[in-house]
C-alpha cells in the first residue's frame, strides 16, 4: 500500500499544484484535498473534501481516510475571496490547532509537513546579516502573518513533543514568487510605482513556486539513506537582490518616503484596497531579511532550480512592462543614489 496524503489549502493555486504533482508519485496511493471552499483549479484524480480545518470535523476526515501523511499548506498571508485579516488569522492559528489536535488523536498519521515562512525571524535594524534555523529574532513579529507563523510553529513544536513517533518537517519559505504568485509582496511589486523607505535599500530573497512544489514533495517522503528530513529548514533561492535592483528589473519607478510617513502611506493603500502594505511588510522593505540555506542542501538534500534573481525574473516577466524601460529606471536610481551619497558626505 502506498501513502495516503492529506493536503490542506487546496483551493489556492499552490495547494492544487502540489496535489496534482504528488498524484504522479509511485509511492502515493491516494491524495485527499481539504479546504473550506471548492477549488477553482483542477485537483486531478484527488478526492476533495469540503471541510473547514477550524472545525473539529477534520478529525473525522483523517480517520475515515486512514491518512498517514499530512501536508499543511493552509498557512498564508492573503485572504481567499472576500475573507479579511480576521478570517486569515483564524485559519492560520485556530485551524492549525484543530488540525494538530486531529493528528494527535490519529493512530495512522506518521508524517507532518508544515508550510511556514522566514517572516518568523522578523526584520529589525540589529538583525544578523544571515539567519540560520537556530538564530533567535532580535524582535519578535508583533502582528500580521509573521506573528501567525510564529504561533503556528509554536503549536507544531508542542505537537512534536507529544507525538515523537510522528516525523515533523517545517519548511520556512522565503518570499514565494512566480507567474501565479499571490502574496502581499507580489501585490506590492505589481504596483505601477513602488513606495520605498527613504535611505534604505533592503536585501531580499525569493523562492520560485516550482521549487516550493519540489521541496514539499521531498519533505513528504521518507528520507534518503544518510539524510533526515525531519526538523526545520529555511528554503530560498541562491543569492539576494536589493529592492532597487527589483525596481529596475520591473521597470517600475520608486517613490522614497520618509520613515515616519511610511505607516500613513501603508494605511492609505490598505484602505484603498490596493495592496496589504502591512507593518511587517514595511519592516521587511526597510531592513530586509536573508537566511542561510545550508541545512536545506546538506540535510534535506534539496537544491533549488531557480536562484533568487531567476525567480524574480520569471515573476517580472509575468507582470509585463512597467511604466518605464528598465534602463531608464536603472539610470534614475543610480543618479538618486549618487546624490544621496554626496549629501551624506
């Protein structure tokens, strides 16, 4: 008998893609997709169960299908449909609690894979140049999706202590980009003009959505000989990009804003429904964040196909031409940077 895999969050593009991909794995016998709404994307030959993971009914789903592997994809920063921030937080936190409670009661569950985020490290001025999986954040996220991810990981660690017989793998993804990216950062980068924090040019990392699917497949299977795919792993493409480099490649000009006024601009953009320019995203666009991926390569045995720059290029291509040719944006940014440097001297 092959694996019976349950995947949450299949109404979203990434969740449905994962379902279709693992259906082709010879080690997988059945895939059950779970979400509170019916997916618009095809799930191939997977069984779909309409269930809200915030409700105790998820326990019955695990039992009825004798699930042995759970992939928790329903941890996200963007609402699905008309849901707001409250619904997102409830799904992230309460949904995870209910799902873990169901897994704890299940005698058949042997493996749990959780989609998390490098946002758990936060973004602060005194951060280290590079975060490892064991580096504590200088300042814990105070709200938004980042705080949700911190809480989710806390519940997962508690579950791992209570069920040491279950292999638990937490994947902390850098900002996910690609043609179908639907994150708050993807919305920000799709604006015709990018508001930035005056005097800051943060370092950013990205991971391509194709690599997300590939590493999740590795995590849900038994480890190869000599490796162990239980634990927590940073997942990101090689290299970094500065925000100024991103704007050049997009062909989108930037509008530097003094830090005290950034929060007001973010609130205005959220009110207009343009993008979720949240406080945590403002901190990322101020201080940036870079993580080490040594454990991803050495322990998990995964090498991304796309570098950070290549993932961004594919995303930029899908968004079309910006207001200005990339060469014109590059020239303007360079001249502005030179002017700022002279003023500081």
